[in-house]
């Protein structure tokens, strides 16, 4: 049975070109902190990789900190921002790698998103205080795919500086889901800290990066050696870093064409499903994200039944599959009404509002074809009808 993988928001398969890049450097064993030839070889690979990342992000190589994951990069941004007792602003739909560090750190204002899953920049601006040191907003949500107005938020932060004549808070953006689909030019976005990782862009797992704008005060969270300019101790892996930058360059070069292709597949799929609620804004969302809810359906059971037919989807964030509770993201939004601005086919039937309806997340990728989603649609309809019949 041919399996159909539709969980690209959790992890993407490694691009063969990335694998070849990693294998080119897999035998580079030297420690980049050593001054002998083997160490210099490793350091040169890392330095050149940072130059290439910098060309994609439009930043200086020295403004990049290589990490072991997107989670680590987010933790560094949240726990590392100085002063440690400063106030932080975020939203109520952040990824757990931001949400949980914020909860532990405290002194945080969580700005609620609108029912469509998008935060109002004005609400962010209203929450800024003289002691605010950081604003952290996810660029594209990992569950419902909604895209936040990053440029507008950055402008509000800058306007606060001009109006109050004080130092503005640093602006951190988690771009793990956005890379490969959205603009990640840090100069155009106006961000001070940005997280990206390898596993979402068809690169290797176990490697990520944090952009740290020059002048941003950050304390290291992993202590030891002076690697990564003292921001992140630990011996770097040149092969994984080389694979990461290759994946980033490929994803960035394919961004517009692939986004347009997936957007068409996404919209066609949604238009064919009866009595469904699309979670999150139908327009301002990632081109590959389909997060839908059905009335009188157990989302987890639906996911298992699809898996038996070779269809691999999820019910939300992969990092919280052990919880039977509705995600904090779904709790933060409600069903969008059928209005001229949000017409059918995006919201059809009388799906219950809130988080009681069965939910699944389908995320498309480079290998997704029209035949794949046609097969998924056929089995999905059959399994939804099966559950509803059994509940009668």
C-alpha cells in the first residue's frame, strides 16, 4: 500500500540534495575551536555556511547563532533576553517552545488573537510598557497556519519608541513554519531575533539557527566553551550545518512557485469537504495548511482510521500528541461565521463552535500530488460518514 504523507508541519523528508551536501562533509571531524588544520577546516565550513544563511536572511554572518533545534533557538531568545526581570509580550497561540519558557519566566502579557487566529498589531502596541524587553510572535502558526502581520507589528514597536522616546523592546519571531513559504528577510520584516530550523525545510533534524541583531542583549543558556561567540556552548557539527544551509537555499529558491502550487491544492481540497469548519483565516494562512473540524467526530480516531488506509495526518502539534485535551490554539479561536468575507466552501454546515468538534491537521508538501489528495478526500469522507453512522 502506497502511503500518503500529509504531516509536513511536523517534519519534512530530507531533500536528496541536502543529503549529498551532508555526506560531502560527514568525515570532517575537527573541532572548529581548534587552531590546527583539521579545526580550521571545520571552522571554514561553518563560517561559509553562515555567510550563505546571511544572504538568505539579509543579515551579517556574525548575527547568527547555530543551535541544535528551533526549540533551542526559541528558548535562547526567551530565557536569554536581558534584563531578566523585564516584561514580555506574546500571543495566546504560540508554539510550546515559546509558550512554556514564557510561562516559566513570568511577567508576560499574552495578547489574544482574533477569532480568525490573527493578532491585531494595535493590541500588541497597547500592551507595551516602559519595562517591556521583548515581543515574541510566531510568524506562521504550526497548527492552524495563520500568518501574523509581522511588518505591521514591527512598525508599531518602532512607533512606540518615537512616541515614548524610550528604548523599544526587541522583537522575536518564530519562523520555523514560515521558512520556505514566506519572506524571511529580517531587514524588511524589522525583527531583532528570528528562529529557523532544518526539519521543516527538508533539511536535517538536530540543527537550527537564531538570528540576533547586533546590539541585542542576550545571555547564553548553554554554558561551557566560547562557541558561537559565547551565545551557545558546544562543539558544532559542520556537516549538519552545511546540510541546513543547503536546505534553506533550496526552500527559498522554490518559495513562490511551490507556494502557488500548494495553495491551489489546498483550496481545492477544502472546497470538496461537506459540513466542515476551517480553523483559522482562509486567506492569511500558509499555502500548505488545512486544519479542519467536523461535528460529531472524534479527531484522534479519525486520524488513526486514516493511518490504517495509508494516510498520515495529525490532530495538531506533534509535540503534544500525548494530550487528549484540545490544544491551546484551538481554544483561542472560534468558528468563523459564513459571511461575504469568509464564504463557503470554507465554512459549511452547522459545525459546533469552540473546541468540541473533531479536528485534524493536514499539511501538504513537495511530494503531494492531486492524486494524493483525491485519495485522501475519498477516504476522509468515508471515515467521517462511518463515525457519524456509528454514533446514531
